C-alpha cells in the first residue's frame, strides 16, 4: 500500500463523544480543540508508523452553534472521507454509548434517520473497514443491553471503551489487526 497519506486511519463521530480524548490516549499526543464544541473545522493528524491517523471534527447538533455552521462541518467531513476513500484503511466511528439509545429513539420518533446510524452507513459504503468505538461505557448501567442495541442499529463491530478512564487495549489490538490485514503497521505510544 505504500506509506503516509496513502494509509489513513480516520476517527469520526458527533461532537462531545470523546474522539479527541480517544485519539490522545491512543497516540499520547495533545490534540488541538476549539474553545467550545463544534468550533474546530480542521482535522488533527498524527503519523503512527505506516499510518496517518486523522481526528476529524465532530458533527451534529451543538448548543450555541448555527445550523449553517453545523452543516458546513458535516459537508467538510463527508467530502474529506469521499475524497480520501481509496486511502482510508480503517474508519473508527466513535459514539457515546451512554446517550446512544436516547438519541436514536428521539430521531426515530420524528421519522428521521439518526445521525450516528447515517454516518455508520456512509462509512460502510465508502471505507473498506469500519469499527465502532462505543465510548463512555463506564457511565452505562446495562452494558450488554446497550452494546446489543448499538449492534442491532449500526450493524457493525462494536468495541466498548472508556477513553478517559478505561482500558483501550482491545481497540488497539483490533486496529493493529486490521492494519496488518491491509499490509501496513501502526505504532501506538
């Protein structure tokens, strides 16, 4: 596959789901963030062996942010993924498993496709490998039920994590396995 920009590992997800926290924990780097949710438009990049890890901005509703700005961010993310699809070896969608069911039920009750489901479907259409990191599992009481609900709704591999407080070694191992299958190596710190 080559190296660098030819091997992208992207992290996508709504604002405030813990993407940047996870990215920082995986690679032991400080990530540039906006002063408030939804104000960062530029992705963060980190070279990890043969792979370039990309922390994309968060998308979706953000308190105090205009709908137009929110749509601009979503359009940027979609175009970035589409324009780099052939170089993306793995997409990690980060969700907040603690609020996932409530958000899905609210959107579906309005007859709308929930944004997390829409993004997962898009990633599965465009990227060869997709996994879902179900963050904030430490805040969930009925862990198995919530993970099964997410699996049913997203129809993807779900890996429960707590980016702030927990062990993320299983996620690291899955990322490494997929990179190896793609013929590249990744280095975590």
